[in-house]
C-alpha cells in the first residue's frame, strides 16, 4: 500500500510518522511518502515559525472548560464531535510527541494569564525537527520542491497524486492521501476573492505563511469535498509596520490607546485579554483605517509593568518624545487631533490607577468616553511618550474542507471520500474567532489520526 502525505507542517509530519508506526505495528508493508513544495531548508509552513502554544493545563491534561471555551470561540458553530476528539486525544498526542524527543514547557503567555498553555521547547521548529527525525527513522520518504497539483481517482477510489517535482509533472501512485498543506492566505487572488479589496495586500506574518496558497483545498473540492469553517475568517495579529522579522507583534496596546492616521481612537483597546481582541483589531486596521495603519500610544508607565518586553516582539525601538506634539510629529499624525484625543481619554480615566493589573482584566474603565476603554484605563501623562506603528498581518485563514473526528474528508452528503484524509489548517472548523492556542494542537491530533486511518483502509 502507498500513502502520500502533502505538507511538512505539524499535521503532515504527525500523519506520516503515525502512518509508518501503525504499519509497523500491523505488520503491513506500507510506503509512506511526504512531499512539500518548499525546499528542505524552507519546508514547515507556519508551524516552523510558530511558538506553537497549545491549550493544555499540562502535557497530560486539558482544562475542564476546554470544550466549552473552544466552542464558545466559534460562537458554537464548531463541530462538537471534532473538538471533543481534540480534547480527548490531546494528552495522548503530547505523550507521543514527548516519546519522540519533544520537551514541553509551560512558558508565560505574553503578559496576561488567560488559559494555561504548554509549548514545545524551541517552538514549532524544534517540534518539527524531532518528528521529522523520527519519521525518517521510521522509514518515511521525503520529497521537497514537490508540489501537489491534483488528486487522481478511479471508480470512486484514490489512485494517485499528481505533482510537480522541480517543474516536471508526474503522478505518484497512492491508495490514500493525507492533505496537510494549509490554508489559502498565500494566494493573493483567493484572499481578494474571500475578503474583498485589500485581502490581497495583507501582510503575511511569517516567512513560512506564503507557502499555503489554497492548493490542497482546491484539489479536495475538485475531488468532491464539502467546505467547512468561516470563509470570511482569518487569524491576524497587529505587528510593527517597520519590522522585517517574523511575527513582530506589539501586544502592549491594551495598556495605552490606539489611534489611526487622523489621531482618533476607533476601538475599545481594553475589551478583553489581548488574544480576545487582536484578530478583530488587526483586520480593522488593515481593511478600514486610512492607509491601513494605526499607532499605539503609551507613556513611561509601560516600563513599570513587569516583563512588558515579553509582549513586544518587534526588533525596532518605539518612537519616543518628551511631548505629545513631538510624538505626533514623529509619527506624522496631526498634533492637535492627537492632543484632543488624549485629553479626552485622560479626562475619562477616573478610576484609581492602583487597580491597574496587566495580568488580568482589571475593570479599570473609562467613564463617558466613546469608544470606551473597558480595562487598563489610566491616563497617558508621564513622559517620555511612546508610539509603535501597527499593521494587521495574517497567519492563516479559517475556510477549508470538511472533515470528521476521524480526519476523513467529507463530501457534500456528509459521507467520507474513500482514501482521502486531511488535518491542520486546511480543514475548516474555525468560525468567528480562532480558539486560542488550538491550531498546532489540532494539527498534531488530527494528523496522527489521519495517518492511522490511512493505514487501516
Ligand atoms: C507566527 C505564528 C505564530 C503562531 N502561533 C501559534 C501558537 O502559539 N499556537 C497555535 O496553536 N498556533 C499558532 N499559529 C498557527 C499554527 O502555527 C498553524 O496554524 C499550524 O502550525 C498549521 O499547521 P499545518 O501543518 O496545518 O500547516 P503548515 O505548518 O503551514 O504546513 C503546511 C505545509 O504544506 C506545504 N505546502 C503547501 N502547499 C503545498 C503543495 N501544493 N504541495 C506540497 N506542499 C505544500 C507548505 O510548504 C508547508 O510546509 C501561529 C502561526 C504563526 C505563523
């Protein structure tokens, strides 16, 4: 039997390794090939650049509220069976990854406490390195610069995968295929089609993000797959407009204010913990603010927040000035408008500043301000004044193909397409907002399930 896995991110590597292991356990001769369209040194998609936080209380346990919280993020549109399986299998998958040399730590998550998370030590790059090594040792073949182009079916069954290997078209014979080649954020045309004007110019958050151009989704749809997930949904975060490194997020904005180019505030910076506001905020900047840019403004009290640098991943220092008009000049915002905005904001900060607590929603809110600021509202009055220019950057899209709790790709009638499996970002399942710290976890869990299922046919 031959299985081809498409994509060397968390989902693909988990699938390939688990397929090789399942074949060995069953005593079956199964040839497992993993292909990636990137070169060997660039393969790994988003996973490679991701810190890969996973929403688990510890490597052997998810929180009791996991299912409820994750479904709430999807506004209860998510598939309960799928997320139940995720919760059930997560500890087993963490133990499996650990058995292959992945060490887990429990790092602090930016500044706020929020739900507990674990992380592979060394992030996604270390996770992939360990699992790729194990997959090679288990006999998986790897082909790079090999792009999947189409699923070949005969009489309702998978018979092969059409690929471009270094520019040459060929068909890899296969009885089962696992698609793990990500969302469609890397395709400007698809981004524009689904998000409208501006979708095509959105910044990609990491160097690995652009490899995922929706090819796998298109191939699955052509093979009869149904759609799933929110096709108007994406995970995006605010990053420093000047930075050139991967994911240069600036997540201290809840502790100051944010203005657009006109010098006016436009949203509640303290509406929730940063992972509850960043997606919408990043989209708002990109799609609705003049010049697709905004500025977060803080003062020197930022430096009093313990470990504040953990929430700033930009390598570029903030603009800094002793006066607000000086700061306005540095960022090119009208000084009078910025002055008025901050005066109005300061006047509305009537709570006691001692209540300020960056680690939780502290309830320190403005009075009589529109839009309000619901937490961390204290006056900006202590020079030097600081500003970071922010743009919205996309990590991944939500719209994808339908799968079930066994990682089987489903057709329009809800039945499985024989021999076709999928895991990770390519599958839909996310609606409204990305459930925090679930993307890598689900890639591993359903990748592993897909590999085992593929061997079992
Ligand atoms: C900066 C950043 C931070 C993040 N932080 C977190 C976090 O803390 N926690 C979390 O859960 N999630 C996080 N995410 C999201 C998460 O990392 C991804 O959603 C997840 O890793 C996706 O895994 P995947 O295996 O589905 O896809 P990917 O890891 O993107 O892998 C897809 C692979 O498919 C390959 N490919 C694409 N098209 C083809 C083709 N036609 N043929 C062959 N190969 C192809 C690509 O080259 C790539 O190697 C973050 C993402 C980024 C970018």
